[in-house]
C-alpha cells in the first residue's frame, strides 16, 4: 500500500480520499519505517585526533598517546568504528604499565631460575658449606671420607646389637651434616656465624620429621691426637664411636625408627676432631 489516512493510518491503494474508515479527506505517502538494527553504530564518541583512539567519555588525556585534546564525533561518521573501538596491543601496553610488566617479568624469571637451581637466591636452596679451618678431606694418611664410611659401619654394628636395622647412607643428609659440622668449626676457629637456624629446612632431605643432628668433638691434646694418628679409617671410626657411645644423645643414633644417615668428620687446626651425624 502506497497511501494511508493521515488520521487513522488505514492504508489505501491510491490517493483517493475520503478514508474508508474514518472519512478523513487527506492521505499521505505510506513510508515504511525501518528500525535501526543492533549492528548499526549509534551515538557519539570522543576521538583523539592524533592517534584515532576512541573514548566513551570526554576524559583527556588520550589513554593511548597522552594527547590532551579529544573531538566528539558521531559513530556513524567514522569509517570503521569497530576497528578503533576494539582493544589492540597498544591499549594494553600503556606507558604507565610497562615498568610494572617488566618488573614482574624479571621477578618471575629470577624465581624460576632459583627454583631450578641455575642461580642461588638468599633463603632458597641449600646453604653453602663453609670453608672451615683445618682438614676436610685427609689427615695424614687417612681419608676422612673413608673414616665417615667406617663410622656408619661401626654405628650399624651398635644398632644391630640393640635390635635396630642398619642405616643407609644418604647424600643429602651427608651435605646437611657437612654444613652443620663445618659451620660449627668455622664459628669456633674463624669467627663464623655458625649454622643458620633455618638451614635444615633448606635441604631436600625427604625426612618425615626434622632430622636429628647430634654432634661431638674430641678433646685437645692426647685424646684428639690418638684419633688423628690412627693407623686406619676403621680404627679412627671405632675410637670416635666409642667416644660418643656413652654420651647423652647416643640413644638418638640407635632409634629403630631411623633409616638414613649422613656423617661428616672434620679435623681442626689443633687436631680436634669434629663429627656431626644427620639422621632420620
């Protein structure tokens, strides 16, 4: 229908009043109104004339380039409004956030390298074993590593006599014992700070509970010299175990719940022998 009544809106085939419905004597062209669709741009936005960044409000400066002037434009007049309205990488990487992104990235990288052991971070990973004064590897003709192995064998004989199962040596507990032993020697002979209070927790020892770390040392003079001048590692280890056997903490070494052990033997500059046992 091309015509309709001005009053009642009834459509008619031609411009031939009066209206069949209300009798009105004037018709008008029947124009079909098409409602705006959802995908047509509506309203206006504030556009930066420098970079083209669109903003919903007049809130200079431009969030992209910092320009202080914004121009109001109808969305329909823009060539490609969706392209400008969409968020691009330049919107995300704004100048005020770049420093934060970089700092967080560096921090994550450092922590990642620390966790995998590429770099050492304070308070993370095993502490360094101090270079304590004296002998850490050999004393005379004796290998101190052999003395440590013989010490474990001698200790296991005592455990079997007490009805406990033998201990197996553990490398991590060995490093833990070495740290505590040499840090103690360093504190006595070279003004070191001694073992750190949180050191045990920094070793991945895998123990169900905190490892025991009994320590003993020989006396100065003939008592220490007799051990240092032993003819074999077995003889030295036997003398060391006999010395600690009557101590207060020897029962810890015989505990049947323990399964693994690490031992460190260090000879100080005055021939005193320091022994630390890490056991769990």
